[in-house]
C-alpha cells in the first residue's frame, strides 16, 4: 500500500527522527527542545469530544524551539529529494522569526535531509538569509547541495539518533569567530 503525503507532511520522517533525538537529549539532560505547535481555533466538537472543525489561528514559526546548555535554539526541519533545497520550502514568516530570534541572542538554523545523498546538514541562519534575500531579487531559487561545504554535516549515530549537538557547537564556534 502506498501512502501519499500532503505537501505539509513531507518532512515527517525527519521530524520523527529529531523528536527521537530530542527525547534522548532530554533524558540525558543535554538539552530541552520541544516541537512548536501551531495554534488552532476549534470551531466544532462532536459529542465524543473529537474536534470536527477548526482552523489555524496564525502561521507557524519554526518546527522546534528550546534551550541547549543555556543557549536558546530555534530551527526547522526540511527534506528534499532534489540536489538542492528549494527556497519555496522556507517561508518568509519563518525567516523573519529566525531573524528576530537571532537578534535576541539565540541560534537559528535549518536541519535538512538531502534524501538523494542520504545526508543531513545544519544550515546556519546566515546562509539561509543570504540565499533567501538573493531569491527575492530574482536570484537563485534554491540552496544548492554544493553550498553544504559551508554548512555543518550531521551524522546519524548507530543508536538511531541524529546527533546534531556536536555540529551545533561547531556552529556556535563559527559565530563567535565571525563576529
């Protein structure tokens, strides 16, 4: 049986992997990172208490928000079958949220799974903003795989987790040395 995912559920496998990883981090007291929920306005509930009608009250921000050893983090999870990450997968309100989050001293980024290569990367907000800004000026409409040389590769551990904390440390070191 084939299960077709809607456009909004394309990254569910990666999100599930990150949820598993975040649970591991919490249990070992490395970090506390939660899945950000999108506020839903309930309009109708059936007699059994099941929500039968509702709508999103506002646009979501990013997929995950939390704290790692005193450092606030906010990030989104993206998957692509392509050799690049299409920028239409990154929404303007998400970039705006990450910009404000970074301005307040937090780390913002995207974890992307390039399924074609079966590789995972942490893409720093600075690189996202650079490509996003250029795309609005009719520039390139995706972040190419070759740009991952400027990013941070995440290794999947034998335990099954996607251990992104060491790479997050590398990103933090990069930010400290750049400014």
